[in-house]
């Protein structure tokens, strides 16, 4: 592992309002640009003070360090402006970081949201095999892959032009060395079920039924059986990168979650 020249940080995608609950968003494994994060978190600023976790491409540290950085950055935000309510939201690769961070400091986060978390990655044989073969893929093929990855991440007919460009830019941004390291992290990811059972705060599991990358619905249901206070939302037509699709608004899903009847464990967002 090369020397780290940059450090992960929090980015405020739009306006900041310290009187709102703090919403910490951990995006997927790619070096996510401002355009994509603004699409993913669009509308949240009306009810939350949003911070997006950015991992520079030369920050090649492990799960423990990344989760510790999330905790330290969150505590720094709360020192500047204390908030009684803190949401932790992780998408895909970010969902793994979110689980690690919540277990390291379970009292810090009041609500947890996991969107197509990559916690099942290490149990998918063809994905594990792919991570072992990945270092041997020529650089040219890696660059070409960015163009073919879009249909895997999201149905193209559900992406507006701006979202398609932002997603493509994000996929192309990560150097091969960075992608290899983060794929290796997902292959190594594992959490004991006994530890997960100790997370008693409300957890929302958002799963895309048309995810072509991971078995997200099955993983959400598995986690819901382990976590004592979890609800599952399924998006029947969405792919893995659901937050950039048309008609998918994270704020709307969160509002439905907050209004949902007590004890309701599974519901579907119709579009």
C-alpha cells in the first residue's frame, strides 16, 4: 500500500442548516464527485443537515480506519453544532462502512439507513473470483469497463442525461489501483451476527429488486432478521445505483419510514 497523500473528509453538497438533524451519507466505492452526490441527496437539505463522506482515490486504508474517520468527522460536526438526532446512511460500499462505524460507536448514531449494502459481496462466489482476477486485467480493459458498467448499476431508461453523465464520471474516476483495493475490502468484509444484534436503534434497509450487481433484497431481509429494530423497503424497478434514478427520492422514503406504523417490517415503494 502506497503512502496516503489525502484524507477522507465531509462535503456539504448544498446548503447547511445546523438546526436540522445531521445526516451523514456514505456513498459507493467510486471517487464520487459533487454532481453525483447532489443527485443522490437531492431534497434532503429541506429536512436534514447533510454531510457526504468523500474518500480520495489515494486513501487506501482499511475498514477500521475508514469507520474511525466517519466517527471522528461526525463528532467534529457535533462539536461545532450539537444535534439531538444523527442519521447514518450508507450506500453499497458505504453501507459496509456504516455498519462498521455503528458497531464502533453505537451511541453516536440514532438512525441507520442502508441502501443496497455490499455486506453480501463476500458470499457471492463470482464476485469473489472477480476480485482475485481483477489485478491481472489490462489497464485498457479496465477503462473500457466503465462504459459497460452503467447498465449493471442502473437501468438506462431510468436515468436522466445529467444523472447518466454523473454516474459515468464517477465510475471512470477511480484508478485501477484504488478499485482493486476497495474490491479487496469488500471481499474481506464480515461482521459477526451477535454484534449486529446489539444495534438496537431503528434501521431502514432499502433494497432494489432489479439490482444486477448484488442480491440486495435477500441481503436486506437477512439483515432484518438479525437487527432487532429494522424495516425493509423494496424498490421494485430499481437497480443498484437507485438514488440516481428518476422518481427515487430518498427524502420521500425517509418520510414514509418515519410515518410507518409501529412494527411494520416490510413495505414496497411503488413508482
